[in-house]
C-alpha cells in the first residue's frame, strides 16, 4: 500500500512540475530554465516546511508523510531531497561530508548526463554509418 501511495503522489508532483515548466516557458521563454529553477527552489522550501512540521507534529501518519515527501515532492523534484540531506549533514556538524556530498552530487550528475548523451550519440552514429 505504501508503494501505491508514493506512486499516486509522484504522479501529482510530476503533473505540477510539467505545469510550472509550461507556465514559465510561456511567461519567460525557454532561453533559461526558469521553470526548473523555480521547481527546485520551491521543492526545497516545501521539503523544509514539511520536514520541520512533521518533526513537531509526531502524529502525522507514515502514509501522509510518504505521500507528501517521497510522493508529491519526489515527483515534483528530487532536488528537495538532495537539499534536505545536505542540510542534515551540515546541521549534524558533518561539514566535510556535506560539502563532499554537494560537490559530488552536482559534478557526478553532470558527468553522468554527459556520458549518457555521448553513449546515445555514439549508438546513433553507429546505426547511421
């Protein structure tokens, strides 16, 4: 049942993400990823609100927590989870791991994206040659 709850929430979050991207492109153009920027910042803000609220309201069920965080916010943006994990490391006084996590996440994600692009381009080139 928990997987179904997360599944439904992720669909809702993904629909919100699509909507915000469409509105941002319509209003601001597609030259800069304003939609993604708004989504990432808003997602991190909402993750902070929810996490702190849940810490003070212990009676919130696991189903509701998972629906809102892993589900909706996870479908909306995983950047919110990245931001939360970074801050939790920092707040625990684990500055070196926090900085390493932030730097490695950004650097390795960009490298992985470049690698994915390169692999597909090589496959397409090989097929058209």
